C-alpha cells in the first residue's frame, strides 16, 4: 500500500472505496464484540458464511463482523442493511432459515424480531426499538456499521479526514482552541476540560512530550472503553494523532488492561494498518509531523486507572500514585510533559474537528457538553451500552431506554461512577445526568458505570461490597486509604452481621472525611462515596440493622430468618429435598417446618418453593 501524502489522495481513495461498494447491496452485519461472543456469536458467523457459500450468494451478499452494537441483553445481534432489519438472540440453527427467507425471499421471521414489552408488538427495524430511540449515538454509533479490522471501512465513513483537515489547514494552537471551545471534558472520571489540559501540556517546558490513551477501565460492570477499542479503534487512533499534533508529541501509548484481549488485538491491527496508509509514523501527510503509538498491557490493578499510577506502571515500576502538587502535563511519563485522556475522550476529537465546536457545544448542558456512554447493568430489563446526551434524566435512561425493573419490582437506587461513586435514590430519579448534578447529590460521573438496584437490594450490603473491592484494590501507599478503608469495612461488616452498635454511623462518617481528605489519589479520595451516599439517603436501613437487628431487604444472612407459612405450604417436598442441612421436616401433602438451629440461611428453600410459602423476616 502506497502511503497517503495529501488530502486529495485521501479523498480519492475514499471515493474509490465508495464506488466499489453498492449502497443498495445486501449486507449482513453481525455483532462480534465480547458480549455477543459470550453468546456464541462466532458460531453464528461461521454458520452464515457456510450458508452463503452453500446458496452461492457470495457475489450478491456481504457479511460484515462488527463491534458491539450496545444492546448486549439481546445478543447475538444481526442487522440487515440497507433496510435496518434487526434480529436478536440469533442461533446457528436459525441461519439457514434466515438466508432462505429473509435474504432470498425478503420475508421477515417474526420470532427473531424484538418484542416491545410495553406494547407486546414486534419491532422490525433497529432504529424503532425503544432501547435505541432516545440515544444519540455520535461516538458509539459506527460500532455496528464497520469492521474494526478493516481500515477501509473507517475511511468509507470519513475516517482520517479530520486528521487531514488539521494537518493541511489548522495550526496546533487553533486545534486546541477548537477543542476548548467545544466544551469537551474528560470522560475518564475527572471531567477536566480537554482543551485546557492540551494547552497546559503544549505550554509545558521540556521534550519529548507524550500522549496516552487510558484504556485501563477497572470499574465493576463497566465496559464502554473496551467496546469502543474493540469496535472502532481507528476513531481512537485518529483522536490521539490529532491531539499529539496539537500538543507537540511524537510518541503515544495505549495503556489497556490485559483482560481485554480482543481490544488489544483490534488496536494492534489498527495501528499496523494506520502505519501502512501513512497515518502513523514519520512525516505524516508529508507535513514533517512524526508520531507513533505503542500498546502497553496492564496487569489489571484498579489503581492504575489513576494517571500517575498508570505512568509509573508504563515505566515498569509498581503502579502507585504520587502527590498531586506536580501535574502530569508538566512532569508525567519519564518526568516529561504528558497528556492523558481516556478512550471515549479521544474518540470524540475527530467528530469535533469534522463538525465544529459550535455544533458539539449545542449538545448537552451549559457545563457538560456532548454525549456520554454508560454501561447500564444490574436490575434492569435492557442491559447494555447506551450513549445519551448530557442532561438526560435518570428516569429516561432507566425506563425509556432500559425498559424499567424486571419482575414487577420497584426501583430503589442507581449507583453511578463506579466503585467510588454514590447511590442515588428513587426520589431523585428525575435528576439530570451531568458532571455537576451527579456531584451535587453525592455521586459522580466516573467513567460511566451505572448499576440499577431494585427493592430487594440492601444498601448497607452495597456499601460493604464496594468498600471490599476498594480495600482489595488500594495500593496501600497511603495510611489513610489503606487503614481507613479497612476500618470502615470492618464496621460495615459488623453491622451486616448484627453486631452493629450505636455510634457506628457517626464513626463511619468521621472516618470517611479523614480518608477522603488525606489520601493521595482519587481512589482514596472518593472511596467513602458509597458509604456516605447510602447513609445520606438510606440511613433508616443502617438504623434497622443496628437497632432492630433486621435487614429490611432480607439480604444480610445473620439478620434474617426463613420460615414456612403453613397455610401456603402444599407439602410438595421440593424445599426439603434441596435443603443442604436437612433443616426442613414434614411429610408429603403436609405443612413443612424449618429447624432454625440447623438453618444456614442459604435461601435454597426460597428458590425451590413454587407456592410462595417461604417467609423471610
């Protein structure tokens, strides 16, 4: 491949790519992201290829393996273009019928369509499914359209034209001004203005300068960055190259956790292809600008998502944070000026350059511009990745997009911002989602994790879970973080075990302040959030655990009792047969009883009973 040297060459190649592609030619796009791979999408892909070959349709139908489409709950996903027909939960056994009916006969297979639970109607087209309707998929939308391993797919949708626009007509200072004007803020958690960070790094004394993509994403349940890097790696690379040009950097790194093998693979392929086309390497676009990118795989330490700990890891040192009085834009990697942004932030950059800061700044709220990708998980009907404009309400995300709470349960809370975020209660469900509003109510944007909880969730137990995670992931450098989190966890554990004492809540609040105020990095600084937010909004649950020795949600084992309602019991023996402790007595067709001395409160009887005869108090 001859390297591209001019903007006109890029336009000509894109034109040639589009001319070779018939927009009306049938194309089957199959989600090949990690989520759908868990549903055996690779077998579906193989089945399609074999059936297309068998039916001699290779010259008439294209198959494109894409990244994650977002609607992970319904995988494997198959979409037929140009119509946009959407099939969900496709199996290899469905493929022959799909090819013969939908591809050849143009007939719809009703059972593979999505059924709207609100109306019970089958929905034929992807853009009409409620999950997608309220989204604004600016960054994530191309995931379902392109093959991440084929650079020409990215070029066909305008890829690398923003880079050409910059190198052939916009000075580095003007690029920084445009990004600043757009209002783009870092999507990794801190929310710092991206353009301002770039300005500080460019102005900092010293060379070489570095740019880094933080793909370490360690929040439980979060996988936005992974899916972007898997499904559209060139958008991230293009953003990094533009950023490097603006800052004056010649070397870039993608720091990605080793648990993301597909993201590592696709990013590696993308780098190689970008080098072959001349988008990376020496004298890019004949401009005299040199820039290369390397991939570094992290060991999975949560603390390495923090900027200074990440850079220490890149240097081959232990991933520990350092004091914040020295900023990484002045002295970062190898003590040189370094700019760090996360995957989603970099992917926004080509969009802003292509469409302009004025266009971008009109999306979102006054202080929080653009869109944000969230991983919507937990007690929600439609789990997956959603991209929404800043300022949308929690209600719209949870009910209009997420479909509400399954099994007729009541919404209780949503935790945002990862393990260091806060829990937002039902009374604040109409809260607008942006940086300022989430912080105001005791939570945070974080990288975009959103865990929904229903009425069966114990908020004390939730706080304990997240503190347990943070205790394990703390690097241990700060005494306040290492010992403070441990002590808070001990108190929470004693409360959930029925050993809580008067004054424990106040002690937790006092410890939280100390940990937050005296820790070096954001892990310790935000670790108390789950505790403080649950105390703030669910103090009555803490008091019930301490004073009444009861868990209102029926979760904490030491504080609950299982019994059998004699009137409801049918004597079916199901619970008796499954009880691991043989704690249940009773004959067939007679009421059963639970021996409390033997009962270990495992809940097997509750799951086994079909007559709702098990009572939890």
